[in-house]
C-alpha cells in the first residue's frame, strides 16, 4: 500500500503461501488465490518431488484446502491446465484489478 500511495507503482504483487495462516490478509487491497484440483495437485507433487502418492496426500492435507482459501479471496486463479491457460487466468485477474484502481 505504501509504494502504491507514493505513486511509484500501480501494483505490488506479494507471493505469500501462508498469508491467511500468518494473518496478513488485512495488509493488502486484494487477495488472489491460486487453486488447483486436489487430484492434479497430487499428480504434480509426486512427479515433481519424486515422492509417493501417500506422501503427496499427507502434504496436501497439511495445507489449507481450496474452499477455505477461496472463501477469503477477491480473485481466484485456477491452475489446472497448461502454462498458457495459467497465463490467460493471470492476465484476466491483472486486467480486472487495473480497472478497479
């Protein structure tokens, strides 16, 4: 908010995986949540980290679920598809926020 108020930038993006757990959501004008279907997350995690399906499930279950994070979000970017699909989602949210400001 400080940089935006100074007029040095129109938008500041902060990646904070534990934003809600840390209680930081009030520090931001807009909250964007990246979400992925559980089955896709499990496949990606096992492939990327070379871990078992059970270990992937344990990690996923240790995180806040999509529903609870989405309920607190102003925008949701779904990451179920390709990088190109994700890019389109990001551009849509970015455009919407720019129009609001």
